[in-house]
C-alpha cells in the first residue's frame, strides 16, 4: 500500500494504544502515528496536528457527533474510526467511517486500513463531486451573495458557509470568481440571465 496516512490515536490505555501503533506500523512503516496524551484536549490537538485518520472511542465525551467534530476542527475529510472494546460502545458508532474492535486480528485491521486508504486515494483522484448543499452555495456565490446572505438563505452558520466554500475550492481546484462562474454555467447550476440580473 503506497498511501501514507497520518493517524491520531486517542486512548487512555498504554497497552491498547501501543498495540494499535505497532499494528499500524506493521501495516505500513511509512504511516505517521501519533497518540494524544491522556487527558489532552481533543479539538486543539486535532487542529494542531491535522491528521487524516482519527482512532477514538465513540463514547469520548469531548467527541460529540463525527460530523460536528469535522466541521469544528475544519477537517472535512477526516476519517473517523471508532475503537470499541465492548457491546455498549458498538451501539454508538453511527457516523464513523470504520470500526476497529479490541478483538480484531492484525489481518482484519490491515484490511480495514487498506480500505480507508484506498477510499482516500479515490477521493483525491480526479474531481470530487459536489454535494447538493455545495451546489446551492456555488449558485449563490455566483449570484453575488455574501457569506452572511448565503448563511441566512440556507439557514446555516457563516462558519459553515466558509467551510463549504473552502471544500468547494479544494474539490474543484477553482480559486477565482470567474472560474467558479464558468463552472456554474457549464454545469447548469445557474443561468446566464441570473448572473446578469444580479450585476
């Protein structure tokens, strides 16, 4: 597997954390694997380290929902893996990209990590498709709406609009208003008259 990933493990048990680190390095010696200090603060740590994969208990109080976590730390593509060691935790894995169990074999973990790495590669190859919400935002940007106006129109926060706009630029590799306008017209997100009407 050629894909290098940066992992952050959040686990209080030294034995479990060291075991996961060893297994991940056996899978690919090029993986960068960090462990957040027990008692550390999750949000600031993720914002500082910017990992591609987070392995964490789904019951960690600071975690909240995976979607909110990604938005809060401004890592929309963060792969979140639930580490579970009992049935109670298994029931709280909704929204996670994958689940790793205390009872998984090395081969099972290898298979899961390879699947995640391949998915990350597929997402990076070629243009990522825009979500429906992102298409709505493109249309409003091209019509001349400000971030605040877009937030009001779509009943979301300005911070969410900014995150979406960053994701759109990243997915499309378009960083100018003119380029975004051409994209919106070609993909029928707006009509030419809509743009002229706003000018």
